[in-house]
């Protein structure tokens, strides 16, 4: 039996182990190290969800780079709110730079699309997307995702930085919502 946890009114069962996650993070970091070796990229970590992934990823990045943090609207309940706030906290000059947006998950892609549009107005040299999770079946926007950790089914998950109503971000494994 898979371990089960309860968060507020919902039940989740363990679906992806932390060992598997770390293996995929290392693989992802290796491809970024190779692909962007000469670009001195600026990694822009999207808070809050990407904090755990970014910490693991950046430890495996060996090329010269900078790391900074930006923030967007929070995510309410188990459905993405279509109403995404502005990108805040960006203090770096983006113009002429190679930027890697580090996200926990691309679901509908609405959030990422918004971030890319916003960054594009600042004349970067290139923008790359690095997301740990991607739900291809939920994608509604035409965005190019350069680096993906794991493609997962269109089901709600918590753990590894991802929350349900603010809870579950601290879990090191991933738990998937059980539809009761
Ligand atoms: P999108 O705009 O639909 O791609 O959603 C992006 C944001 O929604 C992510 O950065 C997460 O904060 C949140 N999100 C999407 N799917 C999940 C999930 O399964 N669990 C927790 N948060 C999620």
C-alpha cells in the first residue's frame, strides 16, 4: 500500500520518491551545464513553489551563473486561477542576458506564458524555461520548454515545494490527490 497523507479536506497518496526526483534533477542540471556553458545565465527562480527544486538544481549547476528570485500570484485550491499577478522582485538587468526561468511546474502554461511575455519586454538575449514538473495534457499555451524534470499526468500533486492551500510544500516526496 502506498503511504497516504491528509491535508485539510483532501487525501493524497505517495506517487514519486525523493530519490527519483533527485536523479532527474541531476540529469536536468547536466543538460543545462552543457547547453548554456558559454552563456553565464541568470537563473530566475519563481517563488514560492520552486524553492526546493531550485536549491537542488543550483547545487548541480557548475557553469558561471547568477541566481535571483521573483514572485507571482499564489495558487488557490486545486485549480489554477486564471488571474495571475505581475512579476515582482526583479532587480537584475535582463537586457542582453541569457535568462533561465526556474519553475516548479508548468500546468496550463498560463503563468509561464505571462512571465515570458513580461521578460521579453526587457530585451533579453534568450529565455529558457526549466521546470521540474510538466503536465503536457493540461497545457493551453504555446510555449517552448527547454528543460523538463518529469512529465506527469494531469492530476493535482503536493510536495517538493508544491502546496495545497499553503500546506505540503515541505514534503520531500510527491503525493497525488486521490479523488474520493
Ligand atoms: P499554470 O499557470 O496552470 O501553468 O500553473 C502554474 C502554477 O500553478 C504553478 O507554478 C503552481 O504554483 C500551480 N500548480 C499547478 N499545478 C499544480 C499542482 O498539481 N499542485 C500544486 N500547484 C500546482
